[in-house]
C-alpha cells in the first residue's frame, strides 16, 4: 500500500488504488480490531472530501463544524455499505451518500422554524432552477418564471421565500447597532387584555363549578343577558328582594372561593331601593 506523508496529498488515481487495497483487506479479515483499523485508514483518506462537501452548505445558518461532523458520519456509513465493483470507485459512491445525508440533516434539523415538507422540497428545486435561469436569462428570474420552471404557482414560490427565513429567523431580543435603542420585541409586542385576564377566567370557572344549575342560570340572566333584578324576579315568579338576596349570597361565595378569605357576617339590605347598590358592592369585591 502506498504511504504518504502528512504534507503530501495523493492523486485521485493513487487514492482510488489505495482505497481498493484497503477494501480488499477489509473483506478478507474477520478480526474486529483490524477491521476498525482499516475503516479508520479509509476515513482518513477521505476527510478532505467531507470538508469540501460540507463547505458547499456554509452560510445557511448551520455551523461549519456541525456540517463537517454530519459529512464524516455519512462517510463512515458509506464505507460500511460499499460493495467494491458496484460503482466506478468508492468516491463515486461516497459523494451522493454524503450529499444525501447533508440534505437530510438540513431538512430534518437545520430549521429553527420548520416549514411543511412540500415547501422544503420545493425550495430545493427552486435553488437548482434559479441558477440555471440566471445563466440562461442573464438576470435574476422573476417569481413567475421560477414557478413555470418547477411547475408550481407564483404563490407557492413566494411562500417558499417566506419560509426560507426559518433557517435563521430574527430574534425578538435583537437590537440595532445602537445599544440604547429598544429591541425588536418592543415594536412587535402589545398588551393583550384577554391574556392578562386568563388567570382570572380559569379561577372563576373553577369557582362556578361549585354552584348548582339554578344559581349559574341566575348569574347568566343578570350578568350575561343583562336583565335587571326586577325582570329576573318576574321571569322566575319571585320578588326583586329574593333575587337580590340570592345574588348577594352567590357573589359572597364566589368571593370567598377566589380570595380564600371568607367575608364575616355579610349584611343583607332589606330596603328595596338599596338592592342594586348592594349587589354592585358585592360584585366589586369579586372583581
């Protein structure tokens, strides 16, 4: 087997010949230790190929060292699967294997925000066609020309362009060059009153489960449908005072549940004209 110093790179012909000899040794040995040594020698011969192929994918939001690692793992996989005589050379077999693993890695793990599979595949087709059209047209192709070339719609081409930012989306914490200016989140954020009240709604829902159907219906009529106490009394065949006292009792129970601080000796106002203010005071305590 030809020997090479660390400063001498073998020619393609020399590397192919050395690779063939190593695969012959690998097929002939049953010793696991020797087998691993032979595999290691083959790997060393093709480390530069891994680096070169990984470099083709630089600048796409993934660290170069990560790409090299993926390529080297693919090289080992190619060595394990290669059968001499089924390809012009091992390099001819390894290149598509490594390329496929790199593309698969980008498809499965390279996205920060992962788009649907159809957009990933269409993006790969568009990248290949774009370069050809630029050479043919002598300019940047339009979305319509790209769509016609790959058999897609203009909307799909634009959707792919939007999805491409998923490799390296802007961070909400990013800020302009001026450190004194606020970050991106400042311009995107807004107060969501519904979200702020989410905890209250959850707690209130739990408290309402302790009421019976009749009590919940009374609350529905008063605070959802907006009926007055007099209208509720007429609908249920009771006096306005009875409605007021029932509402008072319910709101105090809800207040106790939400605050976990029972109200001692709740006062019931017997004067009809004071019924509405009394209820309002109770609901203020609940809120």
